């Protein structure tokens, strides 16, 4: 069993400027001083959390996808984060899971933040994404998905690491800091959440609070307010030992998600 090195990138973002954000992130990643398996960027890392999808959307084979391929190859690591994608006349808040060999998968944000009218602009996803990296099973989700434990539910268990990328405002950071460890505890899994910092052009302030939690809900690392790039190691042996000693998942209620609207 292998440990997994995960790099959390907590950063401010340039508003509506994909080129500036790509350049800024590339410069930050140059500072990595140790190998990593997975680099995690925030939600909508090219634009900030925007409803201007028609102005900002890219195609799946656009500039940012090419940039992600370049970064993944350069660091020999998976790189992930979400951006605005247009496909068949619809807009998606789409997380890209880019591998070093240039292949990728995607997850479309399921729960769209209606308090910002995200559900009026973007199309919701209809299925979760489960990926494997170094024998680790990983479930990547996006921001508001954190508030919905059924969607995050670990049956089987299906995954070892639950991952959230976000633009989560500071005024609701208590919910962020409460729900991340809750998801770890109830799902007997590691949880990593990567959020942005700074103020966007709408005056919304973000406090970051990016963090990693162990399966008992303990804090492995957390950063408040300031920009940071941190690489942490997650132990598969520790996870398996805890699940064997405390196999609560064996008593979980069986259920399935049916009839999801398109």
C-alpha cells in the first residue's frame, strides 16, 4: 500500500482573467520543492466564481485544458480543479481530472448554488466521478456539494479520499470547517478541501481554510486567510487499520440514487 502525496493550492484569483490565472498558478507551482501525486486547485480557478458563463466558457479542448495537460506532464502528477465549460449549448461548472499522460476525466458539479443563481446559468451533473491514483480510490466534488451528505456517501466503501474544490465565502466558513471533518467521520475516509482566498470583484471575501482531515476527523493541515501551497502525505495503512478496527460502514443503511433530473 502506497502513501499519497497531495498538494493543496490556496490562492487568490484574478477576476475574469483566465490567462492571468494560468500564469499566476504556473509561477506558484514552480515553487514545489518535493514530488507530489496530486495537485488540487480551487473551483473556477481561471475566473473566480462567476455567472458570466457565455463570456467566459471554454471548450473541452480549449486553452486551459492544454495548460492542465502541460502542468500534469511537467510535475508528473494529476492536477484537478474546476472551470467553466460549454458543451452542446450548455454550460457546466466542470472539474477536470488531468493525468500526466494527457488523458482526463471530468465531473460536472451536481448541486448548483441557487443563492447566486448558479442553477439558472449552469447545467447540473447527474453522476459522481470515482478515479484511482496509486491504488487510492478518490471521489472529487465541487463546493456546494459539501452540504449534501447523501451525494458524498461512501458505500462499500467506494473511495478512500473525498475531495472538494471550492469558492466558499468567509461569512459561511463555519459551515465549511464543520462539514469537512463531518464528511471524514461519517465516511471513514480522508477529506481534502481546497478553497480560494482574497476578495472578488463582487466584494465577496474568501478566507480559504483549505484543509486535510483524517478518517477520525482530526486536522492534518489547515490554512486560514493567507495564500499557501502545502503538500501532505496520506497513509493508506493508517486508513485501512482504522477501518478494520472501527468498521462502521458495515452497519450503514443500503440506498441508491434514482431518477436524477438531467
